[in-house]
């Protein structure tokens, strides 16, 4: 498997212009990345830019705080799918999780999964704000709610993916869910490290650097 097929090529900055998003799509097509990951306002533009390619579209929802109302998250998710998204990366309600409002967290995730049907749902845990036990609980909740992935980070918190936290996530979900590592993954060695740990997707704005490493074998990396 080529390393480029693990990458969600990401542009989530508040300052991203439509021109930046078009460039993102052109890069994703050139390097045959698995998907692009964008804010929901850009989904329709991305769908137009990628209409003749096999690159998938991932849209973030409730981003980056996870504190939007459930109704807003559901509507945003549905709107993204209508506009052409194949995957939704939703931010879990961190405050609810920390308040032990586990049923509310689960109901929200389940409602979004129901709203998007067969499309892929990734739940962003934002691990930098969670204890190890909270990460385990969040994984269990996402699994019960029917999500397809658990994801480490938004990239906008105080920290991103770590080996320790990815190991905990893998221990909890095993082969029943997939894991997306994101936040601070900027080089080939780090990406390969997470793939070897069982990660199915890498979220990064450094995809081009990762696949054009001076190590010519990297782009053809298999495991």
C-alpha cells in the first residue's frame, strides 16, 4: 500500500480562501491522496474540483471545539453530505464527556451517524484535553454509537497525536473501528510509525512533504 493512500490532505485554517482550497484539490489529485479534509463551507467547491477524480471529500463538523448544539452538528453533517462529502469528521462534545454525560455524547454521535447513513463518520476525541481513562471511555462511546473511526485531534488544541494515546485507542477499538491520527504529523517517519501501529488514516497538512521525502522508497512504502 502506498503511503499517499493513507493521507487526508488537510486545509482547515480560518484564513483559507477558495483559491487555497482549489490548490489543495489540485495537490490531492497530483499525489493521489485518499481524501481532502476541509471546513464545511468549502465542500461544494471541493466537490466541483474533484468531480472527475477518485479523491474523497472529508468535512469537519462542530469544529474545532465540539461545543455546537447537537442540532447544529446534525444539520451541518447533512448539509455536507448533500454538497458532496463522503466522510464527516465530527468533534466530540468534550465538556459533556468530562461531565460524565456519556449518554448525551453517545446520542449525539449516533444521531449524526443516522443522519449521514452509509457515509463514513470519524469522531475527533481531542486527546490533548483527555485523561487516558477518558480516551478509553470516548472510544467505547463512539463504538457503541456506530461511528466508523476514532480520531486523535483537531490540530487546533494544545497537542496532537502521540504514540501513547494511539496505543490506548487501538487497545480499546481493536479491529472493530479504524483510527485516524492527526495533529503534528509532518514527516515520513512519523506517518510510518503510526501506520505500523495500526492507524488507517493520517490527517496532515504536510502530505506533500511526507510523500516526497528524500527517501525514494517512502512513496512506495508497504507494511
